C-alpha cells in the first residue's frame, strides 16, 4: 500500500510510473511520421472559431512562414487581430472581401459575386508556393447559403491544394461534405455566453 511506503519509496514509485508512461508515449509518437498540409475546420455555435484560427496564424508568423487571411463575410474589418497582422507585411496578406451578406443586402446575386471574388483570392493564395497557411474566415456561412458550390470547394481542396499548405476554414454549420474531407474538425459548443445577459461585444474579447 502507498500509505505504508516511506516518502523516498513513494518518490521512486512515482518516478518509475512516469518513466513507463513516457516510454509508452514515445513509442506511439514514433509511429507518427507523416507531415502534410492539413485542411482544418472550426465550426459550431460556440465562440472561438476565428480566435483559434488566428492563434494558428500567429504561430505560423512566429515560425517565419507566410500566411494569407481571406475574410468571406466581414467587410470593414477593424480588430485587434488585424492590428497585429499588419505589423508583419512581409509575411501576411489580408483580403477582407465581404460586404455584409443576404440578411442585410437582400441582393443574392451581389452576395454570390462577393463570395466568388473571395474564393478566387483564396485559391490564388492557396496555390502560391510561398504561402504556407491560408485562413478562410467564415467560408462556412458562404457555403451554408449556397453562394459557392460545395463540390467545387471540396474538389479544389482535395485535388489542387499543394501538399504542404495548411488551410483553415471557420464558421457555423459546416457542411457534411467539407467535414468529410477535412483532416481536423473542431465543433465549438456553446454552454454560456455573456451576450445573453446583455453584455455587448467588447474590445479585446470579440474584436
């Protein structure tokens, strides 16, 4: 029994247990040899989809990799993330393409044209051999309203995306076809949100 052991014996037992855990972990890690560009999807009703994606973007910058950010919905984008990204013009390309979609404009054709223009910029960035990471922020909303054909997007990501380029897609209601072809999918679950208690969007938290 542990309680009958001396402190020294307990320390030795703990050290041996940790040694075995490390050996098991190292054995598992040794089997993970593939390195490739990932298709990553952040979806769900909870907060944090874009925030997590920008965290990855900042990591890329920290490693000196070039990135591109394509905003599919947000037009006049003025946020803390943008302020930081603009400090690295040699590494970062930002395209804010959205102008507010159908729930505001009531002009579906214009919405489709905006989505197609943003998608063209995204494809250009993905195919650029110098760009390592592309964030397509709120693309899921565009796909949800069928402003772009889902088959076109999934086909491009499967067949034309360079092998070593990472692509991150955010937005609620990710389509099943996109989830199917993605390498990593995270569903942000809403449990509690201050907006429901009358708290407005705040600087440094929402933007």
